[in-house]
């Protein structure tokens, strides 16, 4: 059975890669290869459904792992690089979810991208992405999570930049990849920390070791640091503050891509990662993680209030919802985080596909070009309303179930530790969410058409557009997942699918913020009790929030018929602050980006004028010395030689005068010489 | 020694071809090109045969019995010279797990270089200038292989210098506008390093005996790796308290560091690259830079283990500076080719960081990663320079701001570029990731250089920054009309790119073929240094 399941899993992961190759490799003349890729995705979906049910029904309690050594460095006791394929209930559920949404997006794209000349490439990239995402979910090794993490980054880059001839797409794809790399810097260092401590990438082994009290560099402080370094990766990928800036820009990619990658799956990888790494975090790490999540959630929600690009509204909404998931991990409720991840994937993918249908119909992303579309696009309208209700957490939808879990766990944390900040973050975010998403619904589908040309041409499309919308809308109802519309606690989702296979809590680490000092496991009886008691409070608060938010939106956009524009006075400043996304992009432009470029220019100048300057100076000095010695050679050394020669010449010139050739002269000279010689001798 | 002299044939075949080419008339362009192509194809085949017959369990390094395909003869023996005694130079070639990856790399790059030189023209567009070019390229080929195979210091030095000469002319005649400046800078810079190497060689030669019993001086490198072979009162003996070992170490290190090139000796590289014709840049970055790293491992590590241990931190520090400084300089460039040149500086820094990750009884991850990185960088950077060549050949422009939106006009080319760029900054699944991962784990595990490793990790962020910036500026954004007629890759260009791309992908997924060559040699090398 195990082998069978593993073979299934391998097939599921590798088939989309095969699809990628099938679509991308054949020469240009094979125009229809993308259809094969879609077919392969369908097979993947079927297989992952089969795998899901096989695993859940036949081996619900097992974690199936298969490993082999890919390469070895050094001798037999050297470094082994181990390929790790791991499957537990969470894996198979998420594999199913990803392949389902991926297939629906493929299906949707058949119509949405029908005018695109490079369809093979587009569908190939989707296949590459699906492969990377499924791989990311299928491993229990931190280095393989990192490897697939980078590969989803690559496919995200390629798909955001798919229309790279547009300037905004061109800069968005680089921005996305580079911002993620900044987070990965931390992720990578965290992995190195783990490796030097445990000499392994195997998460299950590492958790065992932590449970046995073995910490990086021997101290809990370093475990916290390691956890936060790894979390930095999640901050990048899941677009949390301060690395959230890439996600809104990533909307420059085709809309189905936004639905698949930048709403439902890839951006959730960060949340998935911190859920997987749950046993690795210390109390301090949790508190920081929760704060980052809560802050991102609230900040993004305030930004979503005033956006006029419909995809930007949804993008900030995604940042905000991811923030809630991260917050849920931070308050110790990994169930809530992962279930919200799953549910969010359905309704957010739906919202994006719905927006895609609208963009496809109106050829605009500006909310000012819309209005009144409900009559023209009824399917899109009804499904979008269902998604929106799920997003705000309306009763009877899946959103109600998961959001209630997040709110309950954060209020439980509050009542146990007195720290209500996470609960406040969650409540405020939810309030704003129900406002902005119904602003979105009202402005698009109700009221008078603001752009008549766009309105006239708008219509629901064929089955390729409608079917994915309807399937996703159906998934937004609670009864698909549970018979209890009030709570998920104690259902198969919490107890079977998303229990972590091993929660081995370090004995030396106390999660006092969860247990309030109570002994025992992470979820003490006190915790469970408090949790249970707060459920009713939370439900009431939740209903108030929803009606408040939707009511305000209704009042402003239905009753008062306001249109998005900058108000006067102080409110206008606040409005601009929200619309400009807190000016964070502008801030990064003048600090990080300018700073980096300035530093690079400085380095270049130093290299050119200082480092190379010294070399050239050396060369110049050598040249001068050379000239000097050449001059010395010419005028002194050679001058001396010439002087000697000249003197010789002079002497010989004088002596030449005596060489007359006449014997008489010679005789006279000899005589004179002899006379002088004799005189000399005698004078002595 | 009855076996086929693989190494001699591999090394001297191009030289023989070069001699033969002298007698071919310059107009017979095709005979010249096909001769060169034949030579490099035979070299690749010989390499493959050697690879198949390679014994992975033999280590080499400091043990002659661990070498394979050995050819060892007395070459010059003069006896009874005053003060020196017997003067002995051997013809000594051998192969081990350290040189094998470099030989494979050289053969591949030589092949690629010949293909990309197919339509070479000198800077004055004189007809028939390709004869001299191919002759020089063949001599260069002999030189690089000789450096990787020679185990006699004298031979090593000859090959080391032999590389210099053709390079000078290849840059100086077939180069760009500032070719003369670049050529002379390259030549003199490297020559200055060579002088230091030569001094160290002479010192070592005068101090080392063939063995403690046979008091015959020799240039055999392996003899110098055993401290017992040194005359006790000589300048290079560890027993001599006033020895000059440190100076010799320093001289060799600087000499080799110039080739790598290590900060602050790197400034010849961007100039040489910018002016060199494409195939020469490919050989320069692909093979020549590796000579420096290789020589450090082959010569300095086993001969001067105490100095290496003592200066390990500083070596790693230079590696770190190369990585970060090179990356920032690359980001600051406006010229595409210069950017790639600085990326080489940055990536060679990883090599140095890796080989400085030494710990007694520790793992060989750093060392192996360093050597693997040399191989991977050789293939990736060859692609990068070819990429610059493609665009320069078509437009005669190289500035980052001169282009935009080429992905629309040249989609296949852009595909290759994307692969090469992502490979360059270590995307998982492509070859550099494996070696960089090994280097980082190795270096981070080495406690003394852990901080340096953390700083070096900036390089993995910056790598993406400068590469993607270039990709964005040249290939994305609005297409420019002036480039509407640009042809996408030609068949010849596919022949250069596809083999490299396949290597980059295969060794990214399955590096075992390379690692099994290196493993035992690296273990021995680590033991030799950290004994």
C-alpha cells in the first residue's frame, strides 16, 4: 500500500513537469501542444483525488516517507544529500486542493488566453508552477522545501513577466523575485543553522532532536533566531510586512495566474512552511510571528479600502488574509491557519477568476469603468457574492468556519495571557474586510454603469469561464466539508486531515502564552476550556463585524451612491495614505533601492579609480622610471661613452696634425725628442 | 608504461595542429577551421575515454600511486653543476580527482570556443586573419591543459607562461577598440605574478631533494609535498627556523590570486574581457580563471599546509570580499560584458570561500564545493559570454540601456539567456546551486569563518539583483523598432548553447558523476592540509 501511494505521489508531482516539457520543447509549428498540457493536468487532478481518498481511508494515521541518497560528498561518513518524499494527511489534502485549483485555472485560461499567440509557453509555465508547488508540499526535508520554494519563485517570475513587453510587468517580475530573495536570505541562513546543529535536513529528525533538548549553538535564544530566520522566507513568499510590496505589483501578470499563484497557492506556501515548522518555534518566535501577521493583515486591509484597480483590491485582500493565517500560527492555532489557507484558496481563487471574467468582458481593471454589471454577467455576479460572503465569514460559508477558529484562538490567547493585541488585529481586519469586499461587489455589479461602452459589451462567457466559477462557489458552502455549520472543532478536518503528524514539544521550552503556566502539552485543558467558552462570544462579535462592514458599504455605495474619489480635508490625506499603500513603495525607492544603487555606483567608482587607479599609477610610475632611466642611459651612460669617444677624437685630431707623411718632419721630430730626452736625463 | 599516452596526446595534439596549420595557406579558411574543430572533437573524445577508464577510488594529490594515466620520464638531467649538484627536470604528467574536472572543463570550453570562433575577424576586418587566430587558439589550448596536467614544477611553469603569450595576441589583435591597453595590462599583470611564482619555484627547487636518500634536486611537485624531502638547513625547510616558507607561500598565493582574480588583483579582468573577442572571453573566464584556483589547491595546499592553516581566515575573507564587492560592482555597470566580467569576480569568490572552509577532521564539502563551483562557473560563464557575443555580433552595441524588449524579437535567445542567468545566481535545479550550497554548508560549519559566510550570503541576493536587472533592461519592456529585423539564434549558436545548457541542467539535478571523480582526492587533500 505504501509503495502504491508513493508511486501515485511521484506521478502527481512529476506529471505537471512532463506537461511543461511537452508544451515548451516542441518547435513553434506545434501550436496545440498546450492542449496536451491541460490534459496532463486533468490526469494529475484525478490521481490526486484518488491519492487523497486512498490515504485518508486506508492509512489515515501513517506518515509515509521514502528517501534515497542523490549524491554523497566525501567518504562513506560524508555528506549525504537525501531526496525526501513525505506524505501525511495534510500533504494529500493540499495536493488535491492545488491540483484542483490548478486544473480549474487551466480550464479558465483556455478561454481567457484564447487570443494569446504564445499559449504553449503560458500553459507550459503553469505546468512548471504546478510541479514546483506539488513538490513543495511533498517533502519533509527543509532543503527540498527551499528548492521547490525557489522553483515556485521562478515560475512566478516567468508568469508575472509573461507579458514582459509591458513595462509594469517587466519591473513587477524582477521585483517579485528579488523581494522574495531578500526573505530567502534569512531562510537560507536558517537552514544552515539547522544543518550545522542537527547535521540533517530532515524536519522530523530535527523535531525529535529539539524535543530531546538539542538547540542550535546550545541555547534557546538561537532556536528563536533560527526560527525567525526561517520565518523571513515566509514573510517574503506570503507577502507579509515589510516584504509585501511585490504582491500588488505581481497583478501585472495574467489574471488566471494571479488566481492560482498569487492568491490560492504559492503565496500560501509561506503559511504552509511555518505550519510545517511549528514545533521549531519558541514562544518568542510565536509572538513575533503573530505580530507580523496581525500587522500585515490590518495594514493591507486599510490599503484595500481605497484601491480602484479591482485586482489591487483583491491583492491587498490576499496580503491581509495571509496575515490572518500567519497570526493564527503566531497564536498557536496551526489548525486555524492551515484550514483558513485551504478555504481561502477556494474563495480567493474564485474572486480572482471572477475579476478575470470582468476584465475579459470590459477590457478594464479600473473600478470606475464598471457598475451595474450584475444584469450583464449574472453567473459572475452570483458567484462573486458567494465568494465575498465566504471571505467576510458569513454564516453557512466556509469562511465563517475558518475565521471563527482564528478569532477564537486569538481571544483565547488573550484571556489566558492578557495579551489581546492579536485579537484586536483580527477583529479590525475582519471589519475592514467586510467593508472593502462589499465595496468591490457594489461598485462593480450594482448602481449605474459608469462606462457605457464597456457595459454594452459585457457578458458572461462560455463554459470555460463559468464552470470554474461555479465549482469554486459550490466549494464555499460549509456542507462540502462538515455537517456542523457552527464550528470545525472536533470534525475530521481538525482531527484527521490537519493534525500535525508529530508535535514533539521541546521539554525545555514552555509555551506559557498558550497554557498560562499549566503543565502538559501545548493545548492544556484550560486552553480547550477557554476556547470552548469564547466560541459564542466570537460568533456574536463576528456577526456584528460583518453586518457593520457590509452595512457601511451598502450605505456609502448603494444608498449614497458614492463613487471612488479623494475626499476633502484630513480625510483626503488619510484616503491618499491608504490608496498609496502607506507610501511604502516610495519609501523603499528612496531608501533601499536608491541606497543599493548608490552603493553599487560607489563601489564601481572605487574599483575604477582607486583599485585600478593604483595599478595604473604603478604603471605610470614605472613608465616615468623607465623614461628616466632611458634618459639616464642616453645622456649619462651613453653620454659618458660618447664623451670618451669625443675626447679620443679630439686627441687624435691633434695627433693627426703630426701625421704629415714627410720624412723630414719625422726626422726633425725625432731629433727634437732626443734633445729633450737627453736634457731630461742630464738634469736629474 | 605500455598504455596509450592519453595525457600527452590530449595536451600536445593542439600544438601539433598549430604547427601544421602554419603550412596551410591563409585563404583556405575552411581547412583551418575544420582542423581546429577536429582537434577539439578528438580532445573531447579522449576526455570521455579517460572518464570511462577513470578509477574513482584513487586519490592522487600527494601520492604518486594515486595518479592515473601517468607519464613520467627524465627530461633534462645535468650532473655535477657547482653549488646545485644534479639538475633534473622531469616530463611528468598525471591525472587525479582534482585535475580531472578541470580537464573535462577545458575540453568542453575548447570545443565551444572553436565553434564560436567560426567567423572570427580581426579588428581591422582584414581577410584571412583567421589562420593566425586558430594557431594561437590551439597553442592556448595546449597551455591550459598542460597547466592542469603537469606535475613537474618546471613544466607547470612553462605551460603557465605558454598560456600568456597567445592570449596577449588574441586580445591585442582580434580585440575591441582598447585592445592594446587591455592586452598589455593582462600580460604585465600576469607576468608580475609569474615572477613571484618563479622565485618561489627556485626556492623550493634548491631546498627539496628527490628523497632523503637520493640527494638530487628536482622539480617534482609531489616530492615537495613531503617535509622530509627538504634539506634541513635550506630556505624552505620547516626545520630551519629562519626559513622563507611564508614568503614563498605569499609569492605563490599572489601569483595565483592574480589569475583567479582575487581582490585587489582583479582589475585586469574587466578590461581584458571587454576588449577580448567573444570566444577568447569564453576561454578566459571559462578556463583561465580556474588555473588560479586549481594551482592553489594543487601546489599551495599540499606544500604549505601550515601557512594555509594559519591564513585560512584571510583567504576566506578575500573570498567574501570578492563575492560581495564583485556583486555590487556588477550592479554598478552599464556595459553588459563588464557586468558579466564582474559576476565572474563574484562567483570566483565562492570558490575561494569554499576552499578556505577547512576543519581538521571536518567534511570536504567546502573543498569539493569549491572545485565543483569552478567547473560550474566555467560552463555557466561561458554561456554568459556567448550570450553577450550573440547580441554584440548583431548590433555592435553592448550597453544595458541600448536595448529593451528583445524577448519579443528573439524569443529562443531569451529562453537561453533566462536559463543561463538563473543558473548564474544559483537557482535550484541548475548546476551552480549544488556547488554554492556545498560551499555555504562547508563554510558555515567551519566555526572560524562563520561570520564571513553570513556576509557572503548577501551575494545570493545581490546575484539575483544584478542578473535580473540586466535581464529586465535588455529583454523585457517595450520592444524597440530598430531591432525588429534581428535574427534569432542560428544553428551554429544552438550548437554552442545546447551542450552547455544540458550540462548545466544535468549537473544541477544529478552532480554525482562529478562528485565521484573528486571525492577521494578531496578527502586526501583535506588530510594533507589539516594534518
